[in-house]
């Protein structure tokens, strides 16, 4: 593992402009062979790969990837825990990079712009969800990796690579105030927690609980605090007590302490559940006040236990879920984070340590998200073991 990165040099955009000028037409920079990391065989480890990106169209941008966050969803997908996927498969849906080429119809993303790509790269653009600006719920949306893009005929490959080609409509601007490495996980963990907080109108006077303090949980705490809420963290044991307070939480409850849990009854307006293992939500529903809501964000790898539905009925509670956010809301989230100086706590890792990082992620041995330095995919080192 290596330490936290320094921001890229300030002349990055200028150097890209010069490279474009001296190398001639855009086609010279486009797809070709792209170094990547991915799963080559079912049940196998993450290994070096070489993939090919499509030729960019008039609405596409080519992005030179700088950083890509490692999400637990990558592990679930790569290890076949959510069903089989077409192989080889390059994971990664939290990428930040620099635009190196823009199609003729792209007017708002010039060469040298720092941008991000999150969990989806296309949608039908015609259904009610798309027309409402909620393309994340489009039944024909195209995932950043492992999806079939009917427009191009390709099976999408993700951000554990050095380059990607994406329709500009699904590309985000990364504000200059954000550390580009720390911004990468915002494109999944950030928007996944921001969206339900906004949907439930969290603001000054709101009482928000966060169940679990991992990659999602720590972002939920930071964002809710930045929105002006009073935040309570519910976590198993006392190991994360001080960390929760350092992140801005006002109260920390040990869920193993029955008396403390009973004392939390009727104290919260909203509870964000980020626990990734199957668990009983019944005890936590008791912490909600009338008309409160428990929002399930994680996707446990097994069935959730049942609970006494009288808790819902007697206080008009809601037990609901939330996905990511729309492209527009994701941009809103990035701008909010820049304005309020909210960033993900990260540990930067290189290509050679990717499998170790996955194992540590499963063991919850990271505070709080790993980010792949895409520079480590470039050069001869990447090809070792290919």
C-alpha cells in the first residue's frame, strides 16, 4: 500500500492540450489496447488484463483515468456472489480522470477537464423514469461494468483501467476544490448516502441515525452533519466510538448495549442502514419517532430476518430502500461536497495490491474506502502475471 496522493500538477490540462496538438487527430489517442485489472475466470483472483475501448462517437468523451474507488459491490460481482457475469470482467464504478478527447457534439467538456463516472453509463432516455430525471431507476439503464449496451453492442468494462469512453451525458464534473482521489468514492458511496438524505429532506433540526460505520456509513455521517442534522451512530461494540465522534457524530450507541439501545427509543427521524450482513432491523425501528423512516442501503448476501410489523403500524413508520442518484443529483452532491469540504476517507492502493485490498475490504479492515491509483497500471509492472 502507498500513502495519500498529492494532487496532480496544475499543468495537467495544459499538457493534455499540447499532447493533442502535437499528436494530431483524435483517433490517434482513442481506444487501442488499454491496461486493466479484472476477473479472467470464475472464482479467480483479480489479474492484469488488456481490454479494448470502443471508438468514440460524436457524443462521447475519452477519459484518462487517474483514480478508481474500490466498492464492496465490485467484490460481490467479481466473486460471483450476485450471479455469474460474462468474463473477462473489469470492475470499478467510481472513477475520476481527465478528458483527453471530446466528440464533435460535446460542447461542455473540453480537453483537460477533470471528470467522474459513476455506476451507470447509459439509459433508455425515453421512459417515465428517464423523463423525470431518475435514470438510475430506468429498467434499461446500462451499468458501468458487466452491462450490455444495446446502442454499441458492447459489454461494459469498468474503471480498474487507464482509459474509458463514455457518453458525455453520463459524465460528471469534479470540482477543483475536491481532492481527485478522495472524490472517486463519492461517485458511489457519496451519492448512495446523499440521495436518501435529500429525499427525506434532512436539514437543521433533523435527527439522523446511521447504522454501521464503514464506507457508506462514514459518508452518511459526514453528509448529514454538513446538512445541519444531529447525527447518532449505532455501531457494534466500542471500537469505532472515537472515530464516529471525529467524523462529526453527536452521539454513539453500542448496539450490544441493550440499555443504551432501549434509551434510543423515539429519538430519530431517519435511520440510514448500511450494514452489509443480514441483520434484524426490528430493534432499530424502535429508535424512530412517529412518521420516521429506516432506509436500507446495503445489499446483504443473504435474506434479511423478519420483524414485527406492528412497529410500522403503531407509529406510521416506513421501511424503505434507496439506490444511487440521478446524474443531475450526483453533480449536485459533488458540488455540495466541494462547498462544505466533505470528502471520503481513503487509503490509496496500487495494482499489485488489489487482491489484498479486496480481502481487507471484506474484513472491514480499511478506513474507509480503498482507491486504486491508475498510474500503477501503466508500464511494464502491470503486465507481471498477465
